[in-house]
C-alpha cells in the first residue's frame, strides 16, 4: 500500500472520529441544558401555584362584596396573569424564558393588591418591586439594610414580615433553590436563575445592578461547573481522536514504509 493511500485512510479515519466525538459533545450539551432547565421549570411552576393559592384567598375575602368596575378589571387582570403564567411555565424550553413567567406573576400580584385597595377604599398601592428575599411574598413595603453572606451591606426591598425580621436581627424567609445537593438562596443559584430574578425586578431599572451583582456573586460556582463540563467534553473528543489514530496505526504494523 502506497504512503498516499495510507495518508488518505488516516485522514478519513480522523474525520470519522471527529464527527463521532462531535455528536457525543452535542449529546452532552443537550443533557447539560436539560439538567439546567428542570429545576428552573420546577421553580416557575411552584411560583405559579403560589399565585393560584393567593387568588383563592382573594376570592374568599371578596365573597359577598360588590366590586366596582376598576376592581373587576384588576381582578380579571390577576386571573389572566395566573392563566398566562401557567401556560408559559409549562412551555419553558430554556432557563432564559422564566423571565417572562415571573414578569407575568409580578403583574398579577400587583393587580391583586389593587383589588384589595379599591375594595377597602384606599389609594392604589405604589408599584414597588417584590420582596427581595422571596418574590412570592408580594409587593415590598420598604427597603431594609441587609448584608448577604460574603458580601457588602445594601438596601433591599422587603415585605412587612421580612423587614421586621431583618430589623430584629433574625433571618428573613429566603426563597431557596437546589444546586446539586445543597439548598441555597436563589441569587446564589448561578446563571440559570438570573432570568428568574430579572423577571421580577428588571422593570424597576435602578435595581438591576444590585440584583445582577447578587446573582453573579453566587454564580461563579455554576460557571465553573460549566467550564469543567466543557473541558471534560473536549478531553473526551480529543481522547477519542487519539484512540482512533492509535487503533488505526496498530493495523499497519505489517507494512514497510
């Protein structure tokens, strides 16, 4: 066999091995994305369920009361937000899409607060961001100074109960998520949870830098895991190419070059 033929065989084998390694890498990436999506989707569905429970409580509170046109419109807006968020949560295909879900939930909770205000004859509530510690707590009522673990003091929006806890030196009721085998605050969950927070807080402009900083302060672990997985995939790919070359040349032991 001529050297040219052998070279062509080698090149063909290299291409075949590279294609196989590429498919393996794509499968790994799809598996990684699915693993990243599942906890975020579960989080979205839990938040939607929480809004549904709050709507049931509102329905009981409003039973027997006459709603004026404004209260009726806000009530319908809250109901529509629940249905829309439920559909959006079920249709999630990437963690980035959860931002749309939490934007709807934030609007639904504000609509509910407007219903209560109208029925009780109070002015409509100022549209503040949700409680930072757990957005399911609804509209914040004030900002409180708080220092995250390993961070610097900053003012964060809080609901009445969490504001009271912080002022008393107690732990606020924090929304936690699973990262591996650990439960951590959602802002330390890594980049997959960044859109979750931005949906709740992104509309409040000046707060963006704070929440981005919070999220990224706990997100390096997730980034490191992603880099590690990428390195592992590259190692497998080049390892497979090397094995393929070695096996191929083993077959040419009898030829004299």
